[in-house]
């Protein structure tokens, strides 16, 4: 009792309430008996009544040996009692007792001498059924060994969630001795683990009684502070036999290897998904710049925060590049991506710029050696070797570039350029797995880029050839004001074989020609050049248009299966007429003031090169101010619209007030020709002028 008379819990700490009975003592059924110096029973507990079968009224005042001990052990018990009372030494042992009903039971005894304030001596006997004691001993021993030898970490937290006990496995997991655990919270023992979540889960288990099974958590412990580990944590509430809450039991299993295997498997899955995505997204066209943009788009943000695709300038121009250790790399920027890192993007060369990178730059080393260059952790002194200029290095520093990777783009044994990768927002440095993924992306993309650059070179050659074969004509000739346009196909396809021509003839007449060689590329452009030359030669003979097309038909048939469509018209200003013949081409449009534009009704004929079918000449009137519009199918044909709809749109655009022919050409191309059209366009518009103008 304290000075105030209130019970205490020890260490002068006042108790907060009545103490509940101990579940362990209740399980033992510990009986207590007090004897006086003569061996008579003076105190008899309810547990004694249950163990021996005698009520307190039946036992009190009787000699204990006569009602508690079997006759054959009477002398031994009396002797032991005398020794305890005389010497004060405790005695413990087991012997059979006789119950009131005559049965016997083996009982564990603990005897000790007591002394009261008056100097009187008593004996205290504590007794419990031996089978119950042995069972509890086995249970305790088994539990102790199981806990000590368990491979998983085990702990008990009290109701304040402080450690009460831990097993050796948890000591090893946490890197903290059992003594250092005791009395401390999870956060105090494991500051590098998300202890708030674990403690919240333990508190919920404590309050609700619902167990928690295999909750995953990640962190670092004192046992291995440099690497993250993963564990599963299970918890259940501990209660005694009376239902009193003792605390929370916790089991911890280290699943780091499984976790890392899962992380690696997920990373492999993401790599495969990214490679599959790259296969679908990179190389959708044969446009070099677009292919480079597709590679940069795939790399960000899955692999890097900033990606740049750079090609050696000589490679872009179709030449093989080689330079020595002391020579700079001349690099053309094709694409850069990094929406979340504007300063790092500004540090990169904008697409289209050609820059010289000094021999000590990392990208120069990459393209010169044909091997990747990786800096997992970029230091301040590394930035000048990454950036092209000091200003760009400052931008990279402000952007927080902390990891760098450059991978060569190699196709067919030739280094084309490099895929340049940087990390700013992603806190992880580039790893060997990232390098493997980047190399795979670069290898796949390099083939597509190489295809695109060879295609572009071939296309540029064909386009140059075609433009060189197209005419340059005066704006007015033979009573006609003429305007023309040639529009190559979109960058996704090759150069076509469309052409036009304006040929002055004797007598002030003018021949107008528009044709389309089927196919694309250099072969189509070459065939177009031959047909144009042949047309010019035949036109000088002043042949009837139908007869001229027959000659062209035979010439085309001899050009390796070439097929072409063509409209050939001869304007005679004196007769104010135009004689026209058609070889499978779309009909011209005549535009006359005060009347709606009209498609001329001409015999369609067959394409040049088919042979065996004659052509017919049709004569139409052309008055001063009339316009004649000749065009190839690339102007009006699309995959999404009917041809009749597009021809109607053409007539609508040509309707209305007269305007300069140059404006009309621009209007038609701007409105009708679609950027992704796979066909080129030739357009020729002639207006009849007044004689003498």
C-alpha cells in the first residue's frame, strides 16, 4: 500500500484499475493451504477444495496429513513438514494425495515456512495437479523453442505497441539486439521503415481483434542499411484465457528475394511491352524526321526524361562518316523529347540544326567507338562533356540531370548517330537493364532510320530528276496566259511520274500536255522524261492530237511495261478552238464567265502503253477569257471520298469571280491536295487572252 493507502503496481506507480485474475494461474488451478505449527489447516483456498475434494468447513482445523496424504506416505510427509518448520528451508516435490472420494492424484507441492508479526510460525503449501503442470511446462517449452528456432521474425507488442519480446530471427532481420527492442516502439527501433503504416495496422488489430495476414512493407534496417528489403507482416491480437487483451503478436518474413524477382519480372514485362510498342510505333513511315521523333517519343518517359536522336551529318547526306580521335563529330539533330524538362530540352540542339561536338564530348565518343557511354551518376564536372557548349551545360545543371546514357544507332554495320538519354525527374540512375533496353530500342530504330534515310536520298534524287525534266515556260504564249504547279507526294511515299508541258507551235498555236506515269520513284521519273521528250518531238510535227497519242502509245509500250495517262490539247487562237485527245486521263475543266465550270465530255480512251485501241480528237470552243484546267488524279482522288464528290468540289472552287491564275493554282492545291496523299500532283491552267495583248 502507498502512503495514501492506495494499491500500487510497483516502482511507486499507482494502479489504473483492479488487476484481472491471471489466466495462467487459473489454468494451473493452484491450491493454497496454510498450516499452523502443529500441522492443522488454518486456511483453505477454493482451489484446494477443488483439488482435494474437501470443503473449507470439512478441512479447517484438521491435521493436513490425515486428509491430504495417503497412509503409506504419512510418515514421510510428517518428517518433511518438521524439517521445513525447523530449518525454514523450502521443499518442493511430487507425491500422490488422497481425495475425499478415495481416489488418488499425483500433485506438485511447494512448501515454505511463514512467520507472522507475533513470531508464530506457519507453513504455506502450494499444490497443483502434476499432469496440468507438466502439460503447461511442455507447452511453454515447446513455445519457447518454436519461437527461438523459428526462421521468421516473431515479436510481441504490448497494448502501447512497445516491444515485449522478440526472437533471434527478428534480431537478425532488424540488426538490433533483443534488449534494445524491449520497451521501444517500432519507429524507435526501425526509423528507415514505414513504421507509421505498420503501427496503424497493429493498432487496428489491437482494437478490432481482426488478424492481419501478410501485409507487404519495404524499407531498410540496421542489418543492411544500404539496400532495401521487403517483408510480409502478419499480426493477431493476444488474449489470455479470460479474454483480457495482452498485446499484439507479430510475425515477419523476409521476402526480399521474391520481391526483387517480382520487380525484375515486372521490369522485364515493361521492357517487352516497350519493345513491342516501339515495333508498332517506330517506322510507320519512310520519313526520316518522323521516324526519329517516333523513337524519341517511345523513349520518354518510360526510359528517360529527355531523349534526343542525332545523326551524323554525312550519314544524312548519304555518305559514310569516319573521323579520328582528335576530330569533332558533325551531328545533325533530328528529334528531341522531354515535355517535363524544358531546360534540358533547351540545352539540346533543336531539330534540323547541324552542330560540331568536340572530340572529348561523350556523344562523340559514342559515335566514334560505336559503343554505349553511360554515367549512372552525373557530377557537375561531367556536364561540360555531355553538353555542346558551356551555356547548355548550365541548363543541364539547372534541369537536374543526374544520369546520362548515349547508345549508338547502328544499321548494317554502319554507325548512323546516337540515341541520347538523360534523367532529371526519375530519381533512379540508369542501370545495366536500362542499357540493355536502350540498346534494343536503338537497334530496332536504327534499321528504320537507315531505311528512311536511304529512301529519302533516293526520293531526293528522283525529285531532282523530275524537276529537271519539267518545263520552265513563259507566263504568256500563243494567246494563252499559263500558270502551273507541281506538288510531290507526301513524305511517306516516293516521287511519282506526273508531268505537264506547254509547247509553242507554228502559227501561234500552243500545245498543252498533262500526263501521269503509273508507279513511283526514279523509274517513273525516267519514263516521264522519255514521254515528255517524245511528246515535244511529235508536237513539232503538228500532228492531230489523236494521232500524236497513238505514236506515244507505241513508244510507251516499248518502255518495259510502262503505263501512263495523258491529255493532249492544241489551242488555235485564230480559230478560237482547242482540239483535245484523251488517253485514260481525267477530263479537263472549261471555265467560262457567267456560266458554271464544266467537265469537258471527251472520249476517255485507254492509257498509253495498252495498245490496240485508237484515240479520238474532240474540238471545243475557247473564247477570250475562258480558262482550261488540266490536272492529274493526285489533285482530286483520296481514299476517303468518292471521285464524283471531289470533282464536284473542284468545280465549286473554280466557280465565282475571275482571279489571277497563280491564286487559283494555290487555292486548288491548298484545298484539294491532302498532305498524306500518296500521289503527286501536276496542275496546268491556261486562260485565253485577247489578240494583241
